[in-house]
């Protein structure tokens, strides 16, 4: 059996053929095109070429389904997608187009961070557990929620927005329009902005989260403080989520999670400060396991694990 | 068909016979005994006498089940209960005892605030909706969570602890051992303590939440400020829960919710400040509908709506 799995983000388009064990039998990726004047159909043709290549490389197997993770927002489950970082698609009928291209097997599309969480539950750090929060911490902070063994979709497919749990009500404004959201503090660009305000200057280098993390590893006090700030915000948000949802595992992936102890130590400290009841202290906060392919594996699980991960039509 | 529904709290023991429509066909209550020297068996005998009376009054109908809401904490679903405000029961095997008393039909026990939320979902402010947070705001702040049409239990039956969502990380210490929890700020005694610190003096009257609410209705500025403080904390916590769970309805019951606009206006203001994304703005924050009997109706729903509200054995 084979599933065609697709991961659509602002940086890259990736696709793979995934077997029922979650193993990737074929994989390809291209940078997401951002040419001036690129229209919706142009981007669709790029995606189609990628899918053609991946399927051909895998020997054109018969498909039991097509699973897709795509940047939000989107309508769900209809999946008219308007990814924040892909201006060429606004209300693009991705599910309809993929159904027309692959008539017969189910086509299922969910938020890309939700797919990462599903991947971690199916074959990663949350496997075998019933109550798992999967998170992606990088340019934004996203997530997905598996409770009582099932993916939670919520009213409109938007459950899992851990990035907008409020961790500091009087904190910095967030791109969502709110204030003091986890994402406003812990997203890479937010950290960099804060560090610069405090006086951090990456002399002769780019002003990026990568350089900030590098300086933190070298012990630069402002960079270390920035990581502490992000870790603390994450710990507070995970404590809140734990109390509300009675989690077993919080699995944290995305670029920033690679900062290791610089991030996880203050995270753990804040979590332990706020999560004191016995049931809450049982939660394990761990790095995600699947790395770059988590989203593809989760997209495949929308098909293979449809009983747990797909509640819509 | 009849269910024997029971509600066990620190103030009262209540019981009723409930029909499949959620109507209460018989009802009785007694104050929870707190005599010095009362032991576990003494309290059990008080409960048995209450159940005998309710069943006799209803004509001793055959029971399709026994549903119980009980103050936490408890092991779940085994329901060895240790209600915070009932010292006579510590690890009391309530489910086993009720099973021995009513052999045959299922006996199902859940947290009392969870039962209130279930009641509001089944027959109250959340009926017909798939994603509902039910809350009780009084001496403590508790709740329960229905997502994708099912009660969420979480890893140990503790999902729904909205009272320990963090709304002010540097805020007052909470009885749970944490800091800045919603409950630490918005519970009645917390409000009273804060108002007194600010200089509120209910001259010649008791220092209680009831008097504080009365003064707020009279326009006493410190009492109004206390209600604002609670409303704001509630609005922040509900915004966080909405983002994480993609809710449709948050239904708020308990004594404090009767403060009306004095509480709900600042709540709504804080909610609107923090819940700005389109899906989050759809949520309706409303007073609970079922009043004092919500917990009993929810306890009955553990039986009648077992497919949605009971995931355990």
C-alpha cells in the first residue's frame, strides 16, 4: 500500500510515497517559488511536476490515498487554502484539484503543524500514548492536539493553536491581533527582535535566529537570556495546556527546538513552577523525534490512521 | 427509564432520579455533614439514607445506571475519591460501594465540575454544539471539555482543569502549588482577599464573595474593580482555551457567574482583546443554563450519553 504525502510551506514543497509503516519510499522537494507575477496556476503546475516526479521515482504505485499538510489558514475540511507565506494561493481549492488529479482514493488535507503533531503521535515521540501535544517552534509557533487517542479538530479544524495561548497578558502584540501570545514571544523573529532591543548585535553576521542560537551556545548573555525567555514562555503555555487537557507528552519540534538545553532547561523550570498537581507533573516534555519529515509522515497518517486522525467526510 | 444521579460536594449531597430527557423526577438534598469525628462510614450512611429517600419518593423505579459527580481529586475511572472539602473521605472506594449497593447497571463517577460541563452540553447552553467548555466559578474554578462531540478525559480523567490555566505568570500563588492560575485570581475567596488588600471593608457585614458582589452592584469602586479583575482573568483563560481547542461555546456557571454584566463585560473585553483570529471570534461566552441541577443532569448523562461522555470501562 502507498500513500502520496505532501507538505506545502512557504519555504519548500515536499512530497513522498509513504508505506503503512510510516517509511518513506520516495521523496523529493523543491523550493516554494516566489517569483514576481507567479499566479495560482503557476504554483499548482510546480506542485504537479513535483508529484509526477515522486510517483514516477517510486514506480507509480497504486495509491490508497493522498494526505497533505499545508500552511494555514484554510477552510477545513474543504481545504480552500490561503497559506500566510504563499501569497499566490488565496482560497485555492487544493482538495478539489487533488481529487480531480487522483480520482478515487481519499484526499485529506490538514494544517501543516497539525500534520507534524499527528506524525509524532503515529510514529514519533508520542507513539503509544493517548494524550499528546505536538508543537512546531520556528518562524511561528504551531501545533496539534491528540486527546483520548484521537486528533482534536475543534469547531473549524483549528484546534492545536498553542502559539496563541496567552503567556503574558500585557506582553508584546502578536501578528494575530492579540497580545502576549506564546508565538509573539517565542517565535524566532520575536526572539531576535527582543534580543536586539536589549542590545544584542551580531557583528558582521546576519540578524537571525540561527545566529542568536549560535551566540547563546557561545554563552553570550543576551542570547542566553533570549533563549531563557522563549523557554519560559513555552513552559508556561505547556503547563496551561496540560491542566486543560491532561496531557502525557508534549513533543517540541521546529528549528528553535534544536537549541537543546539552552531552551529546554528554562522551559522545564517554568513548567515545573506552574504544573504542580500530581497529574500535571507526569507530563513528559521532549524533543520531537521525526525531524524534517514529520509533516509528511503525519500527512500519510491522515489516510493510514483515518480512524484516529480524520473525523471529517 | 431512570438513572439515579448523585452530586457530592463539600456543601451538600444531592440526589435525583433523572429520565432520558434530562428531566428530574425526584430530588433531595442534605447538607454535607462535617461533625467532628465523622468517619468515612458515617458519611456513607448519610449518603445511603439520601439515596433510599430519593428512590422511595420516585416509586423505586428500575435503574439503567447510577451516575455521580464528586469533588476531586479522585482516581479515575476507579473513583477512589478524596474530595478536598470532605476530609472524612480519603481514598474512599465510592464506585465499588455503589456497585455493591446497585449490582447490575453501570456505575459511573466523574469530577463534579466535569459533570456540570457534561450537563450543559447535553441539555444546557452547549446543546447541539460539538466543542464546549463548561466552567464553574465559585469557591474554586473548575470545568470540563467536550471536543469533537465527546467528553475529553485526558490521561487520568483530569482534563478540563481550566482553573489552572496560567493567566498571570507572576501572579498570586495558587493552592495547587503553582502561580498565577485563573483560580488563584478568580475564585471567590481570592477576589475577597484581593479587595481587602486594596482596602475594601464590608462594614458590619461578613467578608464574603456574596457581600463583595453586592457592593459591586451598588457601584463600590473596589468591589467593581475586583469583579473586573476576575472577569479579565476569565477572558484571558477562555481565549487561551479557545485557541488551543477551537471552541464554539464557553458556558460559565457557579456563584460568581451570577454577578452578571459586572463580571461578563470585563470578561468579554479581555476575551475580545486576546481572541482575534477569525475562528476564535466565533466563540460564544454565555452563562450556564441549568443552574444548581447541572451537576445532577450531567451525572445522568454519563449513563444516557455514555457513547459521548464515558470512554472508560
